[in-house]
């Protein structure tokens, strides 16, 4: 069981002046990550367009197989690295806050639409997704996909753990003063549901939003294996299936559950 090296790209800050700027930044990050041996690069929430767009986000939304998706696929194939990227997805009249995942060959692996929308901006401009557990496999590791606010609900992470997710990808646009999420909540989620969580936040200011940074890889033993500060950064870290297996053997939360007692939760 070989560790999976991943890269978490916290940046760039601010709303991009054009889509080409985001794609250029993505290509540069993919080049650096691949040169360092990473097999997966994860970006933040709504990476391609920026987050603080208001109603204008509808004008920038594209289909899941649109021009931006094809451009990201070319970058992934060029550098031989899987890429998870956030973007606004148009499907008919609906617009979703979406995480796309393509493989190292540029082939699409998964598409996840954010299920728990946060605040007036998101609930006004986006339609919530309906599929909670979306997964894909990369180099023998089962990946799961969530977005930002989703991870703050213990039920969402537990659902992934029960479905076999080993590494949960969570692009994020977390604002200040909610630093408790990457500092405390995310490591706790990794511990209580026994999986890795790659949490990649935006940084800097966009309009009225000041993003907290603090991207991290949290491990199932409750430790943080990599942590960014407040500015642009490219973190490299390893997801070790052996550590995951050992942690799950020692921490038996999943097998000790008593679902029959939890009916009132749903």
C-alpha cells in the first residue's frame, strides 16, 4: 500500500480578472505539484471564477463538459496529475456550486454539487445538489467529494466513511472569523469518521469577504499532516493507507455504532 502524495493549492487570492488567469495559475500549480511527485492537485471552492461574484456567477457558469472543463482536462493530461477544481456549473436553468475531478489522463472521474448552501449569496444564486456521496478511485485510494459548509455537518462525513471513502476532498471558501473550522472541526471530523480530509480554502479578500486560508490535510489519527498560513501556498502531503488501516483498527467508532438507536436523527 503505497502512500498517495497530494498537493493542496491555496490561492491565488482575489477574484480573477479573466478565466485565463485561473487556468494559468492552475497550470503553474499542476506543474509544481507533479514535479514534486504529487498524483492529485486540489484547488479551492469556485476556483475558476472566484467566489464573491453575486448574481454575476450565473453568467460565468458552464456545463460540466464545457470549455473550462476541457481546458482543465488538458492541464491534467499535460502534467500527468489528477485535478479537483471548483466552478459554477450550469445545467438547464439551474446553477450549482460544483467540484469537478479529472484523472491524470484528463478523463472525467466525478462531479459533485454542493448540497449544503451557506448564507444569502449561495442560497440565492445556487441550487443545492441532491447526491451526498460522490466517489472516485485514484491509485487504489477511494476519494470522496464535499464542498466547504458540507463538511461542518457530521452526518455528511460519516456517510462517506460508511461508504468506504478514504480521502475526502473538500474545496472551501471559509471566511473569517470561522477559523475554528480548519483548526478544530476538520481534524475532529477526520478522527470521528476515520478518514483523511484534504481541506483547501481560499485566501485574501474578495469584496466583503475575507477568507481565512489555513488549508490542511487532517489524518484519521487526529493529527494535521500539513497546514497553510493565511496567504497563497502549495502544500504537499501524503495519504498513507497503512496509517488509515492501523487507525481504524485502533479506533472502532464505525464498527461500534448502533444505528437502531439513531432513527430520531432522520
